[in-house]
C-alpha cells in the first residue's frame, strides 16, 4: 500500500513518516509540508529515504498514493481532506478542528466517489478503549466530568478526544443530571460544556496527551484514565487505519470501527 503524509514535518507527521517507513507492508511514497518544501525527507524526519518534501497535494497523485495521512491543524485539515478525497485517495485524518462545511463536503465526496475517509480524534488504542468504557459507564452513572491534559503547544481546547468522549457519553446516558453548584464569581472554574458534559482542559509543558473521565454516584466514584507518554503510542492506530480505510464505507469517525 502506497502512503503519503500531509503535515510530514510536524511532530505527529514526522512520527507517522517513521512508522510507515518501518512497516513492511506499507510504502512511504510522498511527504507534503509547505513549511519544509524542497528539503530531503531524511533530514526533516531522520529516516533513510530518498524523498523530497513537497508543498502541495498534487504530489500525492503524482506518487500514486493509495492512502494519505493528514496531520496538520484546524486551519488546513478541512480543505486538505476534501482535496485528498477529490483526488480519489483514501484519507486517514488525525488533525482536529474540521469545520462543518468541510466535513459535509468530504462526506458527500466519500459517499459518491471511490475513496473513503477515517477521522479519528485519537489513534491510541488505549484512548479508544477509554471512550468505549466511558460510553458503557454513562448508562449507569450519569454524573460525569472530563479532564483532559495536553502539552502547551496544542492549538485546540478542549481536545478532539474529550469532545468525542462527551458526545459518546451524551448518547449513552438516559438522563442529564441537574447542574451542580458553582462559584459565579470565578467564571471558567467549572470548565466548558459540550453535549451537556463538563470538560476541563489543562495545558502544561511536559505533558503529551492524557484524559480522565470521572463518574460520581451515591457513595462512590469511578475514574477512567489514559496516558500517552510518547507519540509512538498513536502509531499502531495510524497503521491500522491505513490498512483498514479501503474497506470502510464513505466517511467514518472513530478508530473503534476498525477494532
């Protein structure tokens, strides 16, 4: 399978390049990143490959890519996803922040065209399991809050994983508890609200990606927690997505569809 990486010079993109290059059944054939266009990929990500980083999606077509992995940012991920699908290339998307207009356009292209798309808020297998366990727990313990912790260079808050977790919880629980008391004198102390679930975001150097989901009930609490200690934790999920996206039907959200 011929794979291209969009956002190849970023922290996650570079890790994806290394993981794809090391996989015996995948062939890294294109690397796109305008910030480092024209530079040898080996210099950019530290692998022994005779590839040059390019600045546009046409490089994916020129290289005959079967799949493109997109890890850029909120400002570019939507147009890139649409552009990848328009070229008839399967898309695996890890960047968050896709606006509804681009998501709807991508879904329409994937429904009518030859290429599928998998959008995953988190590629760590443990994080996907945490979301599934939280969905199960919410059926029995509707009182819940989410705390997500990431490195200080993450551009979005709350994280895509936290937003997806809140949506799964909202879809699973049979009741929405009354809001607990708060201190109106300190706005923001109670965090944000998404899908009627409270979400708290922490950003500090030294962190990578972490999430706690805390449920409360009469005389008890249940805490689910996942920690990604290194970006390599996401790579088994990315490779799983590359291998599995051709078998999907249209645009799908969540790595759980391949587990």
